[in-house]
C-alpha cells in the first residue's frame, strides 16, 4: 500500500468529502492547497502557499502528520519524481491530531492551517518557475514513507491537487516558442501556423502502462470557486462574464507518445467506460463535450497533450471555462485540470 496501513490522515479533493475516493468532478480543485491571492499562478517574487490536512477521529492517530507540496507545469497527472519539484522545506510542514501535545496546527480543526513562503525560479521554463503552475499536497503519519509512484489524486485520500489556470489571450500572432505565457502581463498569442490558440499539458499514467482517455468539456455555469479565481485574475472592478457558448473549435494532439484524437461520442457508446468515468453527466454531460484523445501512457515517462482552440467567437470581456480529465481504459479517474480562457483582446 502506498501509505502503509494508515486510514486516518486525508486531504480533501472537494470540500467536505472527508477523503472519500471518486469525488464528483472537478476533483482537481482541492480547497486544501492554494497559492494565496493568485490561485494557479506563481508570480516572480515571494508566493504564499497555504495547506490544510485532516485526520479521522477513529482510529486514533498517536503521531504527528507530515505534509509535502509539489509544483509542476500545467498537468493532468503528476508525479513526485517526474516533471515536478518539491517546494516546501523537508520537515517544516507538520500537523498534529487532536489530543496530541505540540505547537503544530491541529488537523481538521478550523484555523488549523499551515503556510510557507515560496520564491519560484527565475526561469519561466523551469517546472518551479513563474507562470501557470499546478500544485499537489500529500499528507501522511510521520512514521510512513510516502510512495515514489505517480500521484493518484482522485483515488488516494492522502493526496490532493489544485489545477486551474486563467489563460489571457490576444489576437496578435506569434509562433509557439514565443507565444506568450498566457498570464495577464504576457497574454497568449494566436499561433501563426494554425490560427489557433493553445495550451500544453503534461501527463503520465497513474497506474500501469496502457491506453488512457482525456476528455475536454466546457462549463457554462461554473461554481463559485472558479468564478472567484477568474475575478481575482482579471482584477477588481473588471467585468468578465462566463460564456454560455463553447469555443468555435477544439483540437487535441498527443506529444511524445502514441495517440490520436477521438470522437467523444465513441466513448459514450462504450457504456461500461462511460458509466465508470461519469461521462455523459455532470461536468462532462453529452452536450458539453468538446473533444477527446486516446494516448498510450506509462507511469515513468512524461508526455504531453496539446489543446488547440479557437475562442474568437467569445464576446468581449467574457471567458469560457474548460475542464479536462483523464481516465484509464476501465474508466478509473486519474487527473484533471480547469482552464479559464479569456476572450482575446
């Protein structure tokens, strides 16, 4: 077992899920880890990262709890050994269960939070550099040695991730090498060759090597947490409406592995897969599906998925919310990310 026999410590994928597996999507927007004041974006200079961990009342935990935080480029599935960097100081993030003496924050108690300062690398190309970044937190009893295998966030109570980015865009053209970071002060340009905007996501298999499916959908009515992130990114006083319409075009391309774009309808026809994955309902309701891809992934080699899209149909001062999620062939959830693409200016 990845975290020994422990069933006490957990972090939440969604508020109130008490560490239970298979939380409804989006399971990748954990409230237990965030960069304060600007979620999803690491700025040059000092960033404040805040985490929270929990522990069940039973069985009684009689030792302290350690936590670790990893950062990486926009990703679906992440790993502690590939494409990420640990950004906390080892041994600095400690919690204690109720009843155990100490000065550490108490797990699962209101106000039981821990925060630390993190200064990104000066290079935007580094996994711990400034720009859009994904975060993973894992927590476990101090006596446990955590696994080195890829994070299995939706199925592992000891792990949670916060994967969201607000992608600022411009109608200016540029090549993909110098197309802009997609941040407020460096918006993403339109690719000269394709005429589309894009984003690249890293991923790998959370389990054994084999086929994986990634599906993208748009969200015309995102929850308050996503809207709050958008408001914070565009600045106070700026009016940005959520688009009720999807981008006019979406295309997917696997990079660094065998893969192909597939029709989401094909996945819906596989009733066993669709039922297990929750495809065809909720965030991934049939009328929201934009595109899908099939990829061959392993747990060690980092691969990429290129999302290309044309959202020039959006009204000025609006944004479209896009959700991407990854499943294995059995429909077992592995990872996900949310992109809020601002209308091009």
